[in-house]
């Protein structure tokens, strides 16, 4: 490249790109190609025709696919952003910085030079998530698996499952998935029997709101606490003594 720059480009002016291409072809053929190379002591054009031209393959029909490279960081949802698209990453790599190579069809992700994931490239604003990259408790939400989420709720009771199904009965059910996760959180906090009873009452009233379930349980718990009398609080005085200490009758030793 320094030779081409000094001997061809330096000091020259061209009308346009086709004009420059015509001049460089002539220069390669009649000038640079016929000079005696300083190292090989041969003419480059003659050496090319004799040794290299017959080994060349046909030119590819499509132009070279120029890849883009970036260094994305793994977010908390175990995805990285490459060229304004989202791709999942395997393993516990949250916070790690990867190397990404993206061409027209493929996105390859590397960690310390080792290939860890290959995705088909998707358009800007879209995502490619492999369920195998996510733990089971997160893959349901990431893949918007509504049926599996309902099955998780049914494991805690048929009424809880029915309530979760009612919550997800929406034109965009995945927008309600967080409410079902909160319902499962109430089961973990208060127990299956308590949440099952609250869901039964809410379904009877056709009140589909997990926030309502939470308030019902909290109010019932507060009412139960008020109805239970507090234990007697007996405060012993500073000079309190057991009555036996003041007895005048002495025990007879046997």
C-alpha cells in the first residue's frame, strides 16, 4: 500500500472514480506490473501469470458481506444489544462484556475469544431468545408462555388456577403476566389455603384484580389480630416476693 500510495496516488488528480479505476488498471499492467521487484527480482505481472492466475477461484456473485463488531454488556435479563436488536446469552454472565460479530444473517457472541452463542440476525427493535439460555423461572416470562404460567398457579389450588386464568383473559395476555407472578408471591407469603379462599370470594364477585386479593388478605389478617385478646400483662413489683418467703412455719426435716 505505501508503494501504491507513493507511485500512483501521490500528486495525481482524477475526474471521478471510474477515471481513477481506468488509470490504476493501466498503471498496474504497464508500470508496476512490469518493473523488476526489489526482493524477488522478477516482474510481478509475469510471475502472476505464470504462478498465481491459474489458482484463482471465480469471483463470488455477491458483494462481500462486511460485518460489524461491538462490545455489548450482558443486562440483568441475560440479553445483550447488538445493532439495536436483543439476543439472549447462556450462563451466569450478567454484567460481563462480550465481543459481538454481526453480518447480514448471523450474530456471534464471544467471551474472552471463545464462541459462546450464535443467533440468526433479527431486525432492529426485535429480539432472539433461546429458552435454553434462561433458568426455568425466567424462561416462562421471557417466552410469554401463558399456558405454563396458568399450570404453575393450578398447582397451588384449582381456584388459584382459575383466578390466574381470569387475569390472563386479555387481548394481550403477556401484559398481565406480572399480576399472576404477584399472585404466586401471595401464595408464598400467606399460604395456599388463605389465597384460595380470597380468590374464591373475588371470583364470586367477578372482581379480577390481584391488588384486591392482597387487600382482602391483609384486612382479614388485621381483623383476626384485633379479635384475639392480648395475653395478660402482669408486671411484678420491685419488692415482690414469693409468699413462701414470709411463712412462719418451718418445714420439719425428716
